[in-house]
C-alpha cells in the first residue's frame, strides 16, 4: 500500500537522477563512444608500399673520353680570323721588263713594270732619251726621259701567248734641255707577249697618239718627211707570280 511518504521519496529520487544527467562531466551509459578527431597531418598507411627507387644500370659503366686540352670556346677574334681566312684574297702577277723604242735619231732603252691578274693590268714605263746624232739646236746628247702610264686588258691569254690592248698617257719630260720642257700624248697601245717559259716572255708593242701636244708628232722627221704615225718597241719581261 503506497503512502504519501513513499510518493515523496520517489519524487526526490527522480529529481536527483535528472540533476545527475544535466552535469557537464556526466555521460550516459548507453551513449556511443565519441570517435577520435582526424589528425591534421596525413600519415601513410603501414600497409601501403613505398615508391620503388630507380634501378641501377646493368653492365659496366660507359667509357669516358677525356676533354681535348687544346679546345677552347671560340671568341670573336677567332671567328673574325676564320672569316678572313675564308675570304678570297687577291694575289696579283708582277712583270719587270726592259724594252727598246724603235725611233730614228734617238736612243730610248727603258724599263717597264706591270701589275695585274689574268684580265686587268696596270703598267708603268720609264725610258731615258738620248740623241744619236749631233744637233745644231742642242749641244748635249741627253734630252730627258719618258714616263708611260697605261691600263690594259688581256682578252687573249694562253699558256704561250698573251695579247693586250690598252690606253694611257705618255709624258716626255725633256729636262736635259730645259727643266720645264714637257710634252704629253694620249696613246693607244697593243702588245703581244710570247712566253717560252712560265717566267720569261718576249714582247712587242705598238702605239699611236690620238691627242698630243705640239712637238710630239709620230712618224715625222726633223726635215719634215712623214712616215706611218706609229712607234714600236721590243723587249723581254720576267714574271713574278
């Protein structure tokens, strides 16, 4: 039989039980255990295999070639030098000759110097002039010298024969008579060289004056007699190649 005392004791017990459940540290017996929080740093699974390291090459190591001690990195100077070596260079031929002019009453034996290649040639002449006959107008025999400046082309050139045509200027400086005595002439000249050897040639030339100053008249004697207005030379040349 329940009495008021039993009811009061039951109510107190229920109230105490409710207060215990509301305590922060208390946990229900039937509540599931909390799962552990995941770690911020990933960890490898003990069962996961580690990546395999690269396998060492099989067989003996390859042969190593020693560096060339004489090799060096090309510089700007070496590049310029190699370009200069590869560029074509001009190596002219040089001819030194002696010739005799075929003139009357005078002796003209001089030198000639030619420089050029197979086609183009430049020539310099120097010839002293002497009288071979006494003159009533001049007591001495030495008159002066001739200078010749020519540019020539060689359209014919073989192993044994060379033919040239050119134009130039003949200057006669008769300083033996007077220091300012000079005559000039525009000349056309042809030449043929016969070469029995590589270094020696025998040549003949002929020239004619298209324009000239007074006193220079080819083919005219002192007595006024006229012949062909040409003058020729014969000579020999030594060639330096």
